[in-house]
């Protein structure tokens, strides 16, 4: 599992912080790479930062909010914060990965976690498609969007939205890739009644989601909020901090 409470203190040994910019110390695996490979990696990061889509917005249309409502929220991704993470996020949007994905771990006053495909074959495809960590350049404040991890350099598809100031996660290498700029009130209405996931709590088991997908979730956890669709939108669409409102 990723971002589990038992993993917070032990999995991120290579990330230290300084003010105001967080500093990333390369893991032994990366240090042992040949210099040319590191040069290629750095060049790729620079290219991502200079790309036209270094800042873009994605609108998520969500169903099964509290009281059965539907709504939407918009995220602005920022490559200057986390170029590798933003590139993966864009890749997932382009692949239409997010359709029918459940918010399987929603903890009030903490995070809303999502990103396991409801189709087992798709989940399996991405399970080992890890990317390297980004330096932590932005803080995990309310409304920021961040990849969950299972340790250093293990980011794949799981993300979480911070419900409060979780800046304590900064020192653990959780690097935000963007923030909710519209519809945070919709995010606040994700169904949270199942609580913490298994085995710590009675909520969904991540391993079973990967193996059985939405068949497992709809049978055992039918009230989970979920994404109907996700689409790129113009960066000037709507106003920062505004809400798209709830649709009946």
C-alpha cells in the first residue's frame, strides 16, 4: 500500500529539507548510475520544464458525493514544482486512466487518496511503471495534489489531495505536483464514511482493488465517490478559488 500511516517514518531516508527550498539527496541506486545517464535525466527534466504544457489544468467530473450529488473540481499542474510527476500525471490524463477511478481512502482532516484503476488489467499495466522522485519544491498545504509512494522512487499512479496543511509530509519526499484551483468544496464532499483502509481500518484493501477492481469496490464499498471523466481545460477557464458548484 501507499501513503499508509505505518510508512510515514521509515520509507523516505534520502530526503532532507532546508529553507525555503527542499533539497533532494539521490538514493544509492541513482548515485551508482553512469554520469551520462544522469545527464540525460537532467536534460529530460529541463525539457519538461520548458514545454508548452508546463502549466495546465485538468477538470475532474465526480459522482457519488455525499447525498448522491455530482460535481467537479479543477487541478492546475505545475511542472516547475515536480516535472517528472507532472509528466506522469499528463500521461495518465491522455490515456483516460482516471475514468471510473474511486477515491478509496478518504480521511477527514487529512487526505483523499485515489489512483488505482478499477480495471485489473490496467492496474497491472501501471503497477511497476515507477518514476524517480522529484525534489520537494512546494509544501503539502490544503488543496495540493501529490503522488503517494511506497518508498523512494516508487511513484506510479496513486495521488492524494491534502485536506489540511500537511507540511510535515514535505520532509518525507512527498512532492506536490499541483493544486486544486476550483471546486475544493466538491473535494470536501467525497464520501469518507469507510475510514482508513485495510488492514488498519475497515475501508478498502488496496491489494484487492488491484486484483478485483471496481467489482470489489461496488460490491463492498458502494458509497465511494468516483471520477466519471477527466479532461484538459484552458488555464483561464473559471476563476482561481471558485467552485463549479454541485449538480443535483
